[in-house]
């Protein structure tokens, strides 16, 4: 706990008023000068992590570029077998969830506990909706038809010899993205549980901000995946 | 910390609080650009099929990527608040994106030069993968043969081609470019090993006498 901190003058810290919510009582970790200092450091750490995330996905995009330049016909044949409608719906779901996250951060800053919880919960369910759409209407039908990567491919009506390569890119890129959505949902469940205990408010909302930034990057990756996978012709 | 007193509480520590109006405006813009990118893709296909013009593939890519970039800038500046944030975080973001751009750029340089082969280097060319499955039969053909053997193959199958635009594909895109002044033989890798003396060396076809059969008979390790 932050309350157990070395006091430079050797005296015991004053007894904490536990009636005040956690975010008001919150003290920065002892190696930070202040909560602001901690907030800025946490945020920069998150941004550095997001940098590695961008580089992770950039590998996927480079693979996409290479194979598309080598076999454009396979990508067009494969893309034609995706449904633009479900992709569009999932894009809208993710954009709405990006808004609810940004709103959640705002409500934490303004100490609007009720709407903070509602927005975090809405984001969680948007992630769930995204995954349900993905698995029920996209992954499962494609899996059962044999539209799978490489040697697992067994769909007999391909129009391009290199189509298994397209499915490798499709499954690779979307599953890495989907795993990020699953992790994000776990983080929002954690945020929601803490928000119920009034852990976040104007004085302390590092976790809301950090998880929110992560969620926005997941959204941005989808902003690129959607046109590159669904809208090729 | 003992010096951190109540004076901070109740405020967002001087952090910028973005108004709900701004956030909703950004959301509306993002949704608009999403519909725009779908609309642009549909419009391109409509124009291509209605006026039977060939739209180069790079236009499709450029439009989609440009719109996605605008959306990303909106998300990063307002939802992720880089507009109001420490410049250090912007620097981290920009440099990461630049790094990713380097990856893509050098990949493009490499691939762009793949199909042109300098004449003086032609003799060293070693062909890459064949794209074939384990039995030297394309995976797609194997899948089709399996379905035919199982009796589940429908020769009149609807390909679910949502785009219906196979004919406008591939326009001017990575076609093999014969070197200027060459006979065009170097625009494609020659099958087999092309360095004389190595096992599996196949003498280049001279377009005059040899047919496929005589070429195959030369496939044994050549020690001459």
C-alpha cells in the first residue's frame, strides 16, 4: 500500500481517512516525485509498449505486402470470399468502443463514477460483440469450408493456385488482432472491477488511460486491416 | 508523499480533459471515413465495370491507405490525446511508424526489382520456390481432386465472388519486364540450377532444337 512509506522525518504517516475514495487517497510510488510524475512516466511506458505493438503488426503488414505483390490474383480471389458487411460492422463496433474508452477516461478525469463504469462496461461488450461476429460469421464458416492456411487448405473451388497463401495472411493477421481484443477485454474487466471500488478519479486514473491507449492501437490496426483484407479488388 | 496534499484533489492535475462534444465529433468523422472507404471501393468497381475501364490496382490501395491514415491521425490526436500530450510520446509514435515505413519501403524496393535481372547476373540466377505442395501438385488442385474423389465436388459451384471484378485485376502490376535490348529470356528465372558445373545444372534453352523431353533428360548431374 502506498500508505506504508518511509517518512524522511522518521515520524509515522498521519492516519488515513478511509472514508475518502481510493483515488483521492492514492499516493504515487515512492520513486516518483508526485502523482503527475508517475502518470507521465506510466504513460510514456505505455507508449513505448505501443511502439513494439506497432512493430509487431508491421511484420504482418510487410508479409501482406510481399505476398500481395507476388500473387495479387490470389489476394483478389481470397478477398472476394470475405463478406464486406461483417467487416464493416466490426469496424463500426470497434470505432464505437474507441469512443467509449475515450469517454471513460474523460469521466475518470471529471470524477463521474457512474458513467466511467458504464463506458468501461460498454467497451468490454463491444470487444465481445467483435469477437462473436468474427467467430460466428467469419472464422467458423471459413474453417468448416476448409479456407485455411497452407497445407490445411481443403476448399475445392479456388480460383487461384496461391490462395492458401492469402488465407495464411488472413488468419495470421486477424487472429493476432483478435488475441489483442481478448487481452483487452480481460483488462477492461479488471478496470471495471476496480472502478466499482472507486479506484479511479481525477487524482488517479493511470490504468484507465493506459488500457485505453492500448485499446486505441488495437482499433487502429483494424482500421488498416479492414480495407486491406476486405476491400481489395 | 507528504508534500502531496489535498490541493491536487478534485482537479485532473492540469491534464487536458477532452470535451464529450470533441470526442463525439471525432467518432462521427471516423464513421464517415469508414463509409467513405467502403463507398470508394464500391465506386471504383462500379466505374470499372460500367465504363469498362481498367483502374490500376495501386489506386485502390492508395485510396484505402490514405483514408485509413486520416482515421489513424484522428484517433491518435484526439482519442489518444497526443495533440495535448508531451511531445516525447509523439516522438515515440512517429519514430515507430517511420521504422515500420522503412520495413515496407525496403521490401518494396526488393520486390520491385525482383523481375528484372541484369544480363551479366543471369548466369547466377537460382530460382526460388515453386509454390507447389509436397507432391509437386498445387494445394488448390489437391483440394479439388480430393473433393472429386469424395464425390462432393460441384462443377457449377458459385464462387461467392462478392466483388465480381476478376477481369480488372493485375492491370500493369508486376508484369515481367524484359530487359531493354535483351531477347526477353531473362525476365523469368530459369528452372533448375543455372550455374554450370553444379549438380542439377540445366543448359539454357536456346529456343531452337530442344523440346521439353530433351531438357528433362539433361536433368541428371552434369559433370561436363
